[in-house]
């Protein structure tokens, strides 16, 4: 007869269905408190699982035999990395060559056929790629589709074996929804707001150089740029004059005439950024000119968390500073928001940097500098949570574009030994 728990199934469940929310909350609190992270804690849990198997061997074997009537014996195994097949790569406009080539290298290296969809917004690169790139590749394994949202939407109705998307979280959702229809696996390289914590124990000039360099690089149109600074009001007072002189040194007294400062990609983004200049109070910069889509390297202070500049990814040369009173408050602030693509912490104390690293989550992390971690092919690059899923660069690209096929090969020898698997099961062959 079927086994029924005394008092009904619900009485035995660890999670009662009427209190799932409470249980999930309890588990989340354990996780947030960092309990599951120390190696000792993990080892203890694994030891517990080992004891569970040893202590209950007989019980478990009997249950397996009753449920499934089978056992398995594995010998040598290996992983065969195989290309997925037909891969779609969708590219944004902000690094239109790099974000085309780096995934493309991984996809082709792994042996896939590729459909490439460059960004229609960086239209000059789109044209060059369309005209020139196909000449260098075997046309039987490579194709390009040009167009914007509408054409990409039509493309996404087709079945692909893998989709690699770089772009905004909004479009990332559209891509993942389309992929789900065919159960197509995806890598989503998305954006978001990357916090930059500046501890009181810092040299303001060094921080100003490094933060300004990475914030204003490519006119701020970088997915891993430090998006906002978190620091105490005292550090802000020290940082502002340092940022002022750094910006003047980098771009001159009139940044508009600097050959080292780019322009905003198009009018739509220019207008969006101009709107953000109205948040908080302009401490440095703030000038703009629609006629050549110029926005000065800008620092905003007195910014509220609820203002648009703290709600959306800035993606331009604007750096808001948000005041926090302590490291704990900074970490709370970071953890209240979506998980960022990159996180930066500046402090002369390695303990403070380690604390920020240990008590937060982000796609990548860099202590005391900007997005240097992204430049190393030895490190995986990718987001977590709302900043994306999957990773690439270097060997990780090859792995991303490969299916890891678990394989077992066995010869026809030793049949006598293997024959213990076969029914009928008698006490004698079970003892062998
Ligand atoms: P986007 O999401 O608007 O566009 C990306 C691609 O998707 C383009 O090729 C575009 O044609 C296509 N697209 C746009 N709308 C679509 C729709 N409705 N349906 C289907 N396809 C659509 O992004 P963007 O403005 O080109 O790039 C900026 C964003 O990309 C930022 O959020 C930035 O953080 C992110 N980004 C992330 C990385 C990373 O590596 N994680 C790198 C660069 C940029």
C-alpha cells in the first residue's frame, strides 16, 4: 500500500504551503547574514550529507529499490565541449566593435554558426561591419541581420541554439521571453547602476583621478562605469575640489574644446541626460549644448535616492554623490538595490575593501580602481541578478558558447562484473 505520512503530508513537510513566504524569508535572512559563506559552515553541511548517506544506507537502498528498481555504477567519465549550433549575437552601440568581436571570437572558436545583429544606433560601425566583416569569414557559417527593434523582434521569433545579448535590462527581458518559447539558453550582458564606495580613509586626489577617468571614459557611456559615489559628507568636501582639478587637468578649462571628451551618441540620449542634470545640485560642470550633443563632465551633490538620476542607469558624463554616514549604511544602500554589473570600493584599509566585497553581490568587483577587472582575459565578465546572467572573455567565452556534454565510454569487456546490475536481484548477487 502507498505510504501516507501519519497526520497527512502537510504535517511532515518542512515548508507548510500556508507559510511558504515565512520560510523563504527565513532562508533569505540566513543568507543575508552571511551564515552559509564560511568554508567551515559549508564543510559541516556536506559532512552532514555524508553522514546522512552512511547512517541510512540500508533505508535509502530499500527506498530506491522500491521506487525505481534500479542501481547505477559509473566508471570513467569525461566532458566533451561541443558547439551549440546556430548562435545569435545581439550588440549594443556603446562599444560597437569590441562587443561584436569578443563574443564572435568565442562563438566561432567553439565551432558555432553565427547570426550577428549589430546596433542600428552606432550606424557608421553598422555599415562598416556589414560591408567589410563578411569578406573575412566563411559565408557558410556567418550571416548578418541589420535593423532595430522591429527587425530584431522578427529575428527572435526564429529558433536559435544559443542567444548572446548585450544591452539594456529592458530589452534583455524581451530577448529572454522570446528565447523561452524555444527553450533557447541565453547569456544576458546587461547594465545597471554601479556603486562606488569611497571610504574616509582615502587620498582624495588619487580617488578623484581614478573615478573621473573611469566615469568620463567614452563620455560615461560604459556599462561598467562607476555610476554614483557613496561617501560621507566629510569625504565629499575633500573629494569635490580634487574632482574639480582632475576634470580641469583631463579636459582643460573648457572641456567642450577638448579632443579627449567624446559626445553623446544621439539626440534621444542627449535629452535624457539633460533631464538628469536637473537632479540634486550641480557642483561641477553642468553645461550642455544640444547642437553637438555636448554634456560637460558633471558632478551632482544633494541627490535624493528617489530622483531619476538615482533610479536609472546614467550612461553619460554625470556623477552623483550620495552621502552615507558609515560603511554599514553604504552596504545597506547597495544591497537594497538591484545587483550591479560592477562594484567599486576605495579605501587605504584592505579590511574595508574586503568588507564591501564580502557583504555585497555584483557581476564583478574592483578595489581602489575602475573597471580594470574587465580588461583581464583571465577573469570571467558578466552580471548577476538584474545585471545579467552568464559570463565570457578569454576561455570563459569558449565555454559559454559550448555545450558541456557529459559522456561515459565503456568497453564490452568485464561483463561478469557489470552483470550484478541485472535482475533478478537475489541476496547472493547483491552481496557481490
Ligand atoms: P538596447 O538594449 O537598447 O539595445 C541592444 C540591442 O538590442 C541593439 O542591437 C538593438 O537593436 C536591440 N533592440 C533594441 N530594442 C529592441 C527590442 N524592443 N526588441 C528586440 N531588440 C531590440 O541597449 P543599447 O542602448 O544599445 O546599449 C546600452 C545598454 O547596454 C546599457 O544598459 C548598457 O549598460 C548595456 N551594456 C551592457 C554591457 C555588458 O557587457 N554588460 C556592455 C555594453 C552595454
